[in-house]
C-alpha cells in the first residue's frame, strides 16, 4: 500500500512530466511576466507569449517601463498555467531567467509572423497582426531559462487518493527537506 501524504506541504514531489511541460509551454498563449523596478519592487503583467527553441519570447514597446527595467537588470521570471488549455487546470511552469532584448530586423522577421500565427490561427488575421507589430518602437524579449519550477496538481490529487503510481513522483527539493525541517523545528513541531 503506498504511503499517502499527510498534508500538502511537500509539493516539489509533483513535477510536470517532461512531455507535459513541453506541451504546456508550446500551447499556452499567455503568461505572467515578472521583473524588478529600480527600487527593488517586483512587478508583473500578463503578456502574450511564444515558446520557441527552448526560450520564451514576448514583445513590447521600447517605451514600456519593463523594457527600461530589463535593460538595467535582465533577471526576470515567467509563470505559465495550464488554465484555458486542453491540459485543464492545475499545471504550472515557472521560468527563472534572463532577458535578451532584440531590436534587429533578423529576429523581428521570424518572430512577428511566428508569434502572430501562434496567437491567431486565422492566416489573414495573423498576417495583419504581424504587420501591426512591426513598428520601429517595438522590441522582442527573449527569456533564456536558468531554472524551471513545475507543478502538477493532478498528481497531487491522485497521490492523496492513493491513485498515483509512485514512480511518477519527483525527488523532493530542498524546500521540502532542509527548509521544511528547519521550519518545523522553529515552530517546535519537529
């Protein structure tokens, strides 16, 4: 009989399977994009996105505060959820990375049509969208991943019901081992 979780404190053992992670990143069209302001405040906005060649790609006007902030400090994060996709709710990917800001015609020439087609399956609509994106003030943001945090809520539910093959569990991360034990000790619980 598999050991059922006593609580939902240890969630790092529920990573997305690699093929599900790739499907989520490849199919989702929106993300939450996060950066830091010059005074250290975290900020985030919902943006349209494109997962391409192992990178997350976005676009914005060069006049946006986020672009100035990223020129100063390229560290960022991207959060993608499965809500609204055929994968259903409960699956997430967080990408910690750094941004490369592109303004060159070569990047824009492949990015705009690919991005527009990803967001709009109608060829005429995608072509119109692509043309409107191509302005002198627009930049392309390439997020180069340094770390992924994934979570599969369906695995957690199945595990708590005793319906998950334990070979699908991930190795617990430091947050669910060292840090959890320290927090339990700090609270006099362990």
